[in-house]
C-alpha cells in the first residue's frame, strides 16, 4: 500500500526558507520509473506543480519558481525534501507530495497535504 | 506554459443527473489530459488518465473524452459522494498545469 505524508513548519516568516519533508512507504524511489512531485494549492485556488525528483536522481522544476526551489531525496529512498527560499505571503498554501503513476504520466498517489502559512 | 480553462467553475446538480465538465487547453495537448477529484476534506484522487482511461477503483459512471484542445469529464448519474471539486491537468509539456477547477454542488 502506497502512502505519502508531508511535514513542515506550519508557519514561518517572510524571507525565510521553507523546508518540507515527504515520508513515504509502499515503494522505493530507487525503483526504475518512480517519480515524486511537490504540488501546492493556496486556499480556495487551483493546483500548481512545483518540482519533481525521479529514481535516477534527476530533478525537474517549475520555471516560474526554479531559482527558489531545491528538491532532494535521502539515501534510503524513503523521503523527499523540498526547500523554497525567500518565502513571502504568496507561498501560503497546502503542499502535497505526490507519486506519479507507473503506467502513464498522472499523479496517482497523493499525500494528505501540509498547510504552510507565511506571515510576519 | 499551457493554460487550462475549465467550465463551468461551479455547477449545481441533482442526484441521478448526468453532468459534463469541460476543459480547454491553450494549445493542442495530444490527449495528455488527466482528471482529479478533490473532496471537501482536501483529499485528492485521480479519476481519469490519458483522456479516457479510468483509474482503478473509480466507478464506471465516470468517463472522459476529447481531443486536440477540448476535453470533458462526464458523470452519468450523480451519487452523493460525487459532490466535490474536479480538476483537469495536462502533461503534454512541462510544467504540467491544472485547470481552475469545477465545483459540483447539490442543487
């Protein structure tokens, strides 16, 4: 059974760096074809894809935020991390960790999401 | 980025009704179109992938169709658990982008 769970600081101040962790089970990110993405959703708004990392360690970023994003994984291939630098109020959102499907490019398994508020 | 426009943004409907949600891409996306459902508690699950393929476990009352720039999600007979938000998403080109969402509400 595939599960993903996000964790984060809950609240942080503008200009700080947001660090998020995705802990997952039911698969290994070292398995060929596995890809984990980060997607966020401001309250009452739609979804925005941020970044992804694949089984080979290749990283992909949304160009609109690329300079601020860093995605990484741990050596045990059971956690994925996302850092967003210089946050401001526009980064207030629920952040989802998502595993891509293996038979097609779709977001198959979603975490419950973690809410992050940027406020002074 | 490819822009995805969903219509309508909200839709009042009745139990048992047949409904269709539309999604238009700003350019052709070669059927690389997925649909997702988000429940009021925030839980998101995939419904349809590659335009018309039903995700495992999703009831057959859900179906998808389309081509080029225009796609649709149809629910043949609404059940109580279907009242939720629906999003389309393209993956023809990076970054993958989502539509603005359609809120299906009980009339």
